[in-house]
């Protein structure tokens, strides 16, 4: 079966679930900041659309502000040209229609190390990024789902380290808002497993070099609420001053249009609706992971037909998803507002 799709690795176009997560994060944003100037750091900005929405909401809720330094951070292989374009297109909104002098900057560095000078940030933000683990951590490697016995302790240590680094950068009394994809009713695991099979197919067909296929799977770990609490307590620099969690099913609007609860009666779905769900999920998965794959292939092979590769990857993904069809796809997000002691 061929399912038409406009294959894209553009995160801005394929991050609706993360946008829903941002809507839930907004309730935790601080509204009592005192001062005329603020420095905000967004850790894991990707191509910027969701970051801009969250930062705009924060600045809009602080009417006494007159200036804002906004730091957009992501890994060096991020698409910073797209991020810069997103920032430029949204400068008027970030400036709250001229009320603020806004000074944006971009820092190409992993947030698993220090990103900004000590004691220079008032508010830190990090949404839907902390479930990714470092493949260089012992026992992890380039596999989406490392063994739980290894991944659990590594995920704990990486979150403790992240909190310790941010505690150095964020001023005492400052705030860190987190949105963490975790374990719950809905999960992206089935989608990522289908993506891994699709990568295997392209490797077997000679479309992706074996050396690339072995490195373009970014490991993930979805934490429980208890595991998050343990990391905060272990690090010791933060007080949890607000929290909530929510289940975010993928393609919820498609289910609602049918008058059904997401995942309901999954065994009796017609092929047309199954196709819509598959198309929606493919856009989300390829949109969030495609750029990593393209970057890895580009380093090995130089110029190639990126659109064709994404289309082939999407087609293979859909083939495997239809073979293993399930409807419990989505995320369970834990949101925390942490106050720096």
C-alpha cells in the first residue's frame, strides 16, 4: 500500500504533539518576576517554533519588563539556519509588539554540558527533550531502546547532571520549567520501533550506508514520575513549586472528528482511518528524527536526493506500522516548575 505524504524532516511542520505539551507548560510559567530585564534560556530549541510560542507567553505575562535576552540552545548539528529564520519571523511577537527590547542569541552546544555562564539566567525552559539519552554513555550506544537495566541508571544520572548544570547557570530564586516525555497510557515506542525497521530496510537496499544506519538511532528512555522525583531530590539544588501531568494521544483531532476516544475500538477501524493515522504518525516521527538521519547520511555520502530518501523512509515506516498496527501512540508528559534554592 502506498500512502501519499509530503515527506519532510522539518520539525516546525511536524511537532503538533510538542505544541500541545507547550500549552500544558504555560500554566507553570512564572508571573511574579521582579525587574525590568530578564534572561531566558531555552534548552533544546530545535527549529524554534514551539520555543517561540513558550517564550512569547512568558514575556507577555510580565507587563513591567522592558528588555529580554533570549538564548536558544541546541546541539551543533541542529538546523540553526531554520531556527534563525523562525526567530526573525517572530521578532514582533517576542518583543510584545514593541514593548520590549529583545536580544536573541543561539548557542550550538549540547545541554549535557555547560551552555551559559554561571549565574546569568532568570528562567530556563526545556520541553520534550530530556527523554533522549547520550549514545556515548556506557552501555547505551546507537539504539532506540537500550536494555532497561542499563538505560534506567543512565537516565537517572543524565537528569541529575542536567539539573546540576542548570543550577549553575540559573540564578538563586530563578525558575526552571520542564516538560518531560515519560511512561504512561500512550507511548511513542511502537512508532520508533517501526522507524528502526525502516532504517534497516534502507540499509539492506543500499540506500543508507551500514556505518550510518548504526549511528542514526538516538536512544530514548521514558521516565516515571517517581524517577523524576528521585533525580530532583538527588541533585538537591531545586524545589518543586508546581507540577502536573497529562496524556497526549497522537492525532487526537482525527479521533475527535469521528466522535471517538483516542485508541477506542482499535480492532474495528476502517482502512481509510487507519491510513490517516499512519500518515499523521509518519509525519511526526520523520519530522522529529529525519534531520538526524539526513545529517548522518550527508556526512558519509555528500550530496544525495534528500527528498527521495525521506519519502522512501516514510514509505517503509508505513509498511511496518500497518503490519504492526496499534493505536496507543502518543506521549505522557510530566511538567514541573523548579525553583532554584
